[in-house]
């Protein structure tokens, strides 16, 4: 699998087999919302059978996805059913991590992105898939406090700095 995807619009030719030598490609999406001069995040809690932790949205890149951007928007639609009118911009956070599944039997290569949501987007605009049992809006500080994985803290801090530097 190519580890050097030049951009989130680069064509995907191999999604990986899920082994340590050939990790399965996934996308991790953080969902910031502008609230006046500050930013909040739409966060989803995975059902207990899928880890029970807080995140944005994540999912496997499929062979039919033209690019990471395409995979991100497809996953967002599948997991939250947010309409295109709620999406403002896709940002590549340019962070990629390899990790093992919670059971340790599958291996993944995660590419981190953010999908900026339109002002006014809130939980009532979301229809959760069976992967999540709750969705809330929260501050970056709250999200960082709830982060189960150290990589999430790094990703969120990087995203927050980038948003406030705009």
C-alpha cells in the first residue's frame, strides 16, 4: 500500500490487507464547527462493542473510493447522515499512524483529516449509525480530556492550532 499519498485527492490503488506488513487504510475525521470567534467539535461515542470511546468519525477506505477525500465524505454520510449543505471544507491534517485493533488481530494505517461543518450544525442534524450511541458538541478542551488514545490528543491539538491560525 502506498504510504506516500501525496494529497487527500491522490488516487487510491491499494487499501491494504490488514496485516502488520500491509495495514488496512482508514480515515479519521474530526468535525469542527465555527461558533462565533471560537471552534467546537461534534464528537461521537462508539458503542461499547466497538470500544466505547469518543471520536469524530472513522472508517475503512474502500477500493471503490477515488481518494481519501471521497472516503472521508462517504464515511461521514454513512455514520452521521449529514447533508452536503452542512459541510464547509475538508482539511488534510497530514498525520498518518499505524496501529493494531483493540483485539490486536488487525492492523491499520490511519490518515487524519477534518471536515469543517457549517456554523449552526448541531446534534439534531445528525442521524447516528449503529456504530455510535451518542453525539454531542463540545470544546476542544473537553474533547482532549475525553481522548482515549495519545494520538487523538496530538491530532486535536494540531487541528485546534490550525483552525485558530486561519
